[in-house]
DNA sequence: TTGTAGGCGTTATCAC
DNA sequence: GTGATAACGCCTACAA
């Protein structure tokens, strides 16, 4: 069942069938109808492989993320796929894990599939050391590379980021303004995004004329129970804190559990702010005040930018989205 | 940069280059090395489009799910993609939503991309009315259709399911054995899987010589707060219950919130069991006893079965995985 | 408005 | 072991 079968049955040439398929206006209404009828009758579908070969594109975008089961990344993948599909593109998903070697390997793999562009979702793709990002710059020579919540400069690289630093700064400032003075900062990694957040915490602390103390910046487990235990140990070791700002909701969940288990009242005895405004922030009692970093807006913007790039339009290399603090029961402002 | 360039530089025919690419043994070691060297030097990568055209396959599987941001489905997509990739297949993701028309539309769309098979993740693809599944049977005439946690009989349809009915039965039975007599069942939909679960609840209740009461089977919102409000209303309206079995963890979270807000002790005043053993079950205080329905095993099995099918092997049309009850703080057994 | 023919880059079937 | 050559199914000048 191919274009020749259709052309025979409709008594036209394959060129005419092709024109009908592609909506070329140079076909008489009568012919078009006949061809369409035959295609319908025969249940004909154009062969995408042949089409791809001729056009040298499959209208497919590669979506890479470290782990699509991570709640934030799962949402990102969802919105990206949705937006891409509504723009007429398919999505090839590729979970690369967190290791630099596998990231690189999978990027090459996607490239070898001749996708039209690659979207890197999440802040795990920009490494601190410049040379570790060289492979991205190299790939961007051939196809557009889109970063979702990561930032890198280079040829065809386009970044859409949420201003994490400003968000953390503002959240920390709010806690200080509400009378807190010992703000514990919990984080879980050292990606670009994490470093920016940490920097926001430092700046807000300094701006509040408070000392930036190393023991108040804690690398914390992403398991709520382990996080809780860690906080107990911290407290037992004599470190005092009256508020917690977490780089991810899951860490804030650990903080709520810590307070609940040790009988500390929230928010009076301990104020807590999470990050991502995920479903996790609404599963605890009380619910967690959290920074919404606008996954949907990030993803929609990324795809829209990409579409402009693919159309040959001129677009900015970096777009910044403003996050928003969602107030719930773990803060008293 | 194509096979002709390589053949020229290596002073061989394109046939030989092709043989080298495909690991055909009928090439002398000397020639193979020379060709490989040239390919490396030229940075040659075979064109997948041309290859697909010739072989009539792209080694790509379509993964459909209703909503890849749903935690359970997100995990499923993750494990499926991982396992497929390790088997040498790409994954085209397609989020179909929950509406029958769009599910059908997207399945057709995937088919038109000539994927080698389609995996339907989640229990939302098998409708109660037989005629609503006709399109799946139709599609299964052309390519293998794999159901993850759904069950349907027909040509090339292969189902891998977790025995939800038995799991719910066993969980309910445990609650009754521990002395509970008014078990409220919360569910959130009427998919195949949901109906099976409900049936498990009914059976366990009957087996415990208790009346199966309609007012104790409640269709519940997936928002934890709305669920909590619903439970309050239920209680206010005079309905008594001493335990809750939820068809999804998120509903159980609502139950925990309800107890916490109304001062009911857990598990003494109210025992709660969730379903899915998701991260949500570990975010509340106390943590939620939950049924683990083995997403990873489900997905790995599905892909392994698919690989056998694609190799032409003989495989069972249905595989059942046994779930497991993970005991935590919301039950006292 | 329609048809013809060449090209896209492989794989596979023959010969040699 | 190697090479020529015909598919694979479509798109697109160019011709008519």
C-alpha cells in the first residue's frame, strides 16, 4: 500500500497524489476529491520513513531528562510533550541519569537519530566546569539545544530559566522580615540551579545583616525520613534554628516531619518554606509554603521558542520566568 | 556524508561498507579495519531515515499514557523507557489524556508513525463497554499492543497486570481481622483496575460476614484537601467508619489529614491503607501503610515480553504480578 | 493542472 | 570476500 497504488486506483500520477497529501493547491477540486476518496477507501497512510528520507527530518524532538520519575521532571516532560505535539512534533524521551558520561552518551545517541532538536529538561545538564559542557556546544553546532531551567551560552543554545536565586533570596528575606534570625538552608545537590539558590540564601542572609554560617547550610538526603533524622541530629548537636528553607519540597516534608515528631509547633516554633510547589507540599499537615517555579510556563516557553528557531526566526538566547511564593500553613506571613 | 563517501575513501564498494556497519562476517579483517578507520576519520553516522525505509522499522516503541505527570504513570514511563533503551529501542511518548476520543486519535497517530509496537501504560485504556475497546483490537492486528496494568483479550494484545483485586481483598481482610468493622472504601474512578479493586473490597467485606454498604464506598476527589473535606462531610452526615482503604495514596493522604485535623488518633481511632506505595505514602505523619503494586516489575516484564514477541517467540497473553502490602504507621498490625 | 524522472541513503540479492 | 544494482516510498524540479 503505497503512493503508486493510490495513483493507479485514482487514475492519476504519483505526483498528483503527493500534491494532495501535502495540500498543494495546484490540484483541481475534482481530482483532489477523487484521490482523497481512494486514499480513504484503501486506508492509505503515507510512509513516514520514506518521507523522512526525502525531507531529512522526522518532525521529532528529543527530550532528555535525568529521571522522568522525579516529580518536577515528570511534569516538565508532560508539558513539553503536550506542547510539542500540539505543534506537530513527536517526542523521543531519553532518561540520561545524572552521570556526565551517560548524559553525553545519550545525547550522541539522540543526535544519531537525527532529531530536529534536543530539549534538556532540568538543571542537571549544565556542569560547573566549563569543559564538561563542551559536548553541548559541539552538538549545538548541528541542531538547536534547548535548556529548561539551565543556562549556557553558545551557538544554537537557548535557555529558559526560572530565576531561582531571586526566588530563594526573596523567600529568605520574607522569613527574616517576619522576625526569624536562624534560617537553616537545606539543599540536595550542587547543580547550577542549586548553586544559584544557595547564592540567593547567602545574599539574603548578608542583606539581613546576619552572619552566613556554614553549619546552617546543610546537604540533605532526599528521603523524608532520613532528612528528619538528619535534622534531629543537627538539633541534638546543639545547632539552633527557627526556620528552614528547603531547595526542594521533599526536604521540606522532612522538616515538617521533624517538627511534628519532636513536638515543635509550626509555624510558631519553626517556619518552613519548600521549593517547587509540588503535590508534596500539600500532603503534610500543615501544608507547606512553597516557591512555585512555574514548570508549565517554562516548558511552554521553551517549545514556543524552539518553534520560532526551527522556522528560522530570531529569538533571544535566554528567557527568564518569574517564580512565585505560594503561602500555606508553614509560615505566618 | 554518506555511505558513498566512506566507500570512496576506503576504496571499497558501498556493499562492503554496509556489511561493516551491520557486522556482517563476510568481510576480511583488513578491509573491516580500513573501513572503520575511514568512518571514524570522516565522523560518519548511518542515516537512520534511509535505514528505516529499507528495513521498514525504526526500532521505536510508542508509549502511551493518560498523563505522564501522574506519579504512578511517571514511574511507569521511566521504567519502560529505561528497559526499552537497554533493549535497543527508542520510545516515543504520547500523553493521551483520559477521553476516549483523544486516546483513539493518539493511538492512530502513533500507528501512522510506524512504531514497532505500542505500550499502553496504566489502567485507563480498557473501557467497561466492549465496543469502546474495538479500536485496540483493530490496531493489534497490525502491531503488538502491550497493556501495563490493564487486561484485554485479542490478537496481538499482551497484558501484564498486578492483581489489584487480590491486593485490596487481602488489605481489607487484614483490617477486618484486626478488629475493624466499618471500613470506608475511597476510590477515584471506574477504570478496569478501579472496578477490580472495588470488587476486592466487596468480597472481603462479605467474607468477613459484614454487610456491603453503598455509603461506605465513596467516589473521592484526588485533591488531598477536597478529600479531607469530603470525609468531614461524610462524618458530619452521621456515617461512622473506623478504617479507610483508599484506591490511591493521594486519597489516603486526604484521610490522614482528616484524622489529624479532627483530632482522631491514627491508627487507634482510624486505620488507613493507601495504594501504590508512592512517595506520597511517606510524606505524612504517620506514614501510610500502602499496597505496592510493583511498577518496576510490571514495566520490566512488559518490555521483556514485548522483546520476545518482536523476536517471534511464543509468550503468554497475560502475566500477573503479585502486589505486596507495605506496613507503616497508619495500621496497627 | 498534470505527468515524468531523478534523488534521498540504506539494505539485500545476486553475480563474480 | 567483494562489487554492481535493484528495491524501499516519497518529494520535487522540470516538462508538457
